[in-house]
C-alpha cells in the first residue's frame, strides 16, 4: 500500500498548484465541515484536522475565518458530497470527490473531463472496490516499532506501517483515523504530522504508456480547474 500511496503522491504533485484554487477548495470544505459538526474545533475533531491541513497549506487566516463565520450564519449555501468513478487515460482507475450546490452541473462538468480525454465515467462502485479508504499519518520518527506498539496498546487496527528516511507512515482504516491520531499524540507527545489525511489509496497501480501521459495530464488539469472538485484519486503510474 505504501508504494501505491507514494506513486499517487508523486503523480499528483503537479496538481492544485494555483493558490486561489487551493484556498477556494479549503474554504468550501471548512464551511461544510463546520456547518455539519459545529465551528468549534475542540468539539469537532474533523474540523480541527481540516484546519491543521489548511494552515500547513498556508491558507490565509482571513479565508479560514470567513468560512467559519459563514458556517455560523442562518441559511447559507447547501453543498452536497458527490463522488464519481471511472477509467482515465491509459485505463487508470479514477475517483473524483466533489462538493456541489448543483449536482447536475457538476456531473456534466466532470463527465466532460472524461469524454474530452478518451476516458470513461462509470457508475457508483465501478472502481471503488480497488481502493482502500485509509487514514494516512506521516511523521518524523526513529523506527516504526515504537509507533506500532503504541497503536496496538490503544487497540487501533493498523493496516500497514512503514519507516523510510526518518519518516514513519501509518495506514489505518478511515474509521480508525481519530483513534490512531490521538494514540500517537498521547504516546509520542506533540509530534507534527507531515501527512494527516483520509484518502482513497489504490490497491495496485496502472503503468501509463508514454502516449497516454499527455491525455492524463490534460485530464487531471481539467478536473483541477473545476471549483466543485475537492480531490482526485487515481492509480496511474507515470513512466
């Protein structure tokens, strides 16, 4: 799993490179998270983790504050989660997560990204079974044994754990995210997580041919331009 995650991380490194788009995506996600679970990070653990990620991404404080203030207002926008699956250029598997206030518009926009790059959008469940919905926690450490012992004592279901170049990477089912994170903080002190996310991690990768790379980059670029798209997960491995 670790190698698959690393491949995806490297493949996606070129996406979301425009600050304005990053800020917009975080603002929308913060608003939805605070609207559903409350705007107090101490009482909304999902929001607390989201705010930590926003700060690491250098989202300005006023953007965060505006999203939180907006969530406390009466009425407001009504965003819904929308998830699309299919096969991208070169036959790679793709999951597109969105937050939308107009599902018909969003579906049309996402479908256009597929059709314009010789890709095929599918129905729910088309490729989902080939991804693990996993929590990923990466932090500096001396070995994985200490972290594993702490997690096992806290009765955390650990899917995988790795140690490489001074970094420990922990994979758990997404349902164990908060439990795993708290156990590590309790056992190791105030560690700083380099990666602190719930993602869809591919169980295997699809090697793209050189001919498929331009379409793949166009496909990812088109999705990244859409305001409703929050995250794109794939199993493509570039040559």
